C-alpha cells in the first residue's frame, strides 16, 4: 500500500549549532537513527551560514527547494545551487554553506555506502504520473504547488512512499527519489544535475 506522509507529523530536529531545523521525512529501516539507517530522506530549513556535519560512509544528494540560491563549498570547490538542481557529494567531505539571500530549504537524500545508492529527479507538470522501479524504494516529495492522491490533499513537504504506479492530480513540482540496493546498481559520484519545467534530470 502506498504510504502517505504529511509534514505535520514529521520528526523535527533543531540543529545543535542553532543554524537550522531538519524534518525527517522517511528512513529505512523505519526506526533507524543517524548511525544505523540504510537511507534517509529529510527537509532542512537553513537559517544561517556555517558548516555541515560530516557523515563518513554516507553519500548525499541535496537540492534547493525554497530560496533563490545556496552556495556550498565542498572540499574547497564552490557550487552555486539554484532550485531543483541536485548535487551529490560524499558525506565525509568538508561542506560549508553560505546564505547570500536569507534562509533556504533543501531536500536531502542520504544513502549508506555499500548498502544502497540514490537518485533525485524533479518534475514540474499537472497530473503527474510516477511508476516505481523493481527493487527500488521510491519516495515522492511535493516541493511546490499542491496535489491530491486517493482523496488526500498534499502540500509542500508532504510525501508518498510508492508500492504501485500513481497519478497525482493538481499542478506543481515533485521530487522523485529512487533508492536502489548496491548489488543492483553502480555508485558513481557526480557533481551536479539540472532540471527544468516539464523535464527531469537525474543525479546518479
């Protein structure tokens, strides 16, 4: 059965340094913590510039979903993120973020290296159809606009974990996150992938 996850029920965790707040959307296994998850999806509100926590053994895909820009310096290389533009990096990399235009929100996919790998894809349209792939876990997160699924209204940061093909009524932008067991995937790190309305680009 497709699971419907609403933002009002997410576990919310303020950052220890006071720089932001994270909402945990979903993890596998379900009750896992930061030391034991195979994969984790979250939405972060970044309120001030500063370094990210280092996460050895974890691969990350991150995209800006609210705000005009976000600057990330990853291992001394500067990346300027714009909305719906995923970037992937190793969790043990030194990452410093700089906010030039106020607070932002980003969508995060973390996968445990050696267990699984993940992709992030943005689609902007009306009546969006999404089909899960064999062996993958597929998570859909609303990032702009509003949709309806099986009589439930979905707004920004609400999510679905799919077990069958679905069609979302409404219009806006969704992020489709696919997590694949390592035994059935490659795990090549890349830097950036861009997307635009009515098209999708995958970082994998």
